[in-house]
């Protein structure tokens, strides 16, 4: 295993990594940080913006008249349940939240879910949870098809003790393609600075200008629980 840490910009050079989650700890060790971005190649996928509703973030149509199929593009990527913050690329956010409220865990909720039913892509479901009660820790997961036909689901879980300045980056696709190949291996190690706005700018500027849609970043102060955030919507900038 390599212990090298890369700038996030070096990890998003391909035109279409799909949707991506970064979680980790700021360099000064004071803030839990996450970022979530979406990209799109079809008109339906591109017709989206992020909206905030308190602690929750939702995807909404930019132009409701152009929505063709809302089932896989409209969801809440960010929800807070007690001292846990859930970040995902689909409606499994609700499944995880329900599991937590029932006294179960992140993994328990995801064991009931599979990859997205969108052949031939079979888009992986990527998820993360930031545990902010007591000592900060975080988990990540990817659910992906075991073969080209979508006959079975492989579920992978990663549990992290935080290291200052280190984040982990998980995205749905390895690279652009038709269909794009799914993400392979462990979440990638990336650098998380103290400056959230600089971090958000690096991600946003690194994403392909044609395919990027929205980005949301949050840095949560571990001592106070307060947070700062950055939200970019391509069609509102």
C-alpha cells in the first residue's frame, strides 16, 4: 500500500469520473470535511442543481419541464441523523438514515441495497458516514455489479481512523467510456487543506467543464459542531 497523498486535482483529470465523495480530516486536525459532486452526460442528468434545506442537501431539476426520469437523479445526497452525517449518490441516503434511527448501523442499511438499476452502466452506489459523537471517524462504501449482466452485487466497506490532512476519495467510474468502467480498488488518498473554499475551488476547477453539474463541501468544527459550506451549481453561477 502506498502512503502517498495526492492533491484532489490530480485525481479528477479524467473527463467523467461520474459522482464522487471525499471524506477526511483538515490539515490542522480541527474539522471533519466532506465533499460531494455530480456530473452528467445526458440532458436528463445535467438538468440538476443542489439545494439546501437546513442540514440536508437535495438535488432538484434546474428546468422541471425537461425532466424525463427523476428516479435516479432526484434524491438527498446529504442528511444528518443525530451526530452522524450521511453522504451518498442516491436514495440509499434514506435507507441509511432509517437504519440509524432504528438503532442499526451504516453497514446494516446498505446490506439491503444494490447498485443502480440502469443497465448497461449498473452505476455503483457510493456512500459515506461521518461519526461526530466522541472521537471523529468515518466510513465509506461502494456497492457494484459483480459482472456485466448485473446478476449479483458486491458490497465493499472501508472504516477509517482520521489522519490530519488526509481524505479518501470514492467515485462511481474509473474513467469515461461507453459504458464507463466502474471504480476499482480502495478509495484514493487525497490531501485536505484547512481552507474549505480553496479545496472546493480545486475540485470544481478540476472537473470537466462540459460534464460537471454541482458540488457541495462542508467542514464541521469538531469542538463546536458548527460548520462552513461551499455550494456550486453550474447553472446558477
